[in-house]
């Protein structure tokens, strides 16, 4: 995976961006029937809205849970819980809103959460 960028990475609305990563702590989870919206706080302590981004996790998003020994297991929306540390790869355009939103292609839950 490429080097993570802060959750506040930006681009022009509607402009394609190369694969990028967001890394931080899950601040909130809004589970829907087709898609789960995960609010990521890059430092795990930012005030509401400051530096945060939302990653959209859908049925095509690969979710993995990394174990302490470095192995991984397949995960799912149920593993996306507030307080968990994650690394989320996204691709495509930033969906301009506040906070900015990105469609996740791959999410890894990091040990120590």
C-alpha cells in the first residue's frame, strides 16, 4: 500500500485523483443498507469536523482485519467500530462536502484498536 496521507487530503471537486490512503481513528459509523459511512479522525483527537474525512464503504470495498502477528482475516462492516484504527485506500474524485468524502476501495483495521 502507498504511504498514507492525512485524512484531510484534498483535490478539486469532480477531478480524478490517484489511489490515496487515509489513516486514523474511526470517530463515527453510519451504517446503511448499501453503504456504510465511516468518519475518520487523522489524529484520533481532532475536534468535531476539524481534519476529518468520511470514507464510504460499499459492497465492493475489501475490508481486512490485521492481527497482532501481521496476518489478516477478511472483515466486514461489523468490524468498523468507533475507536478502531484504520487505513483506508480510496480512488476517484473527492465528493465535496463537509467533511470531504471518498469512496473506499480497501480498508484495513490496524491492531491496537
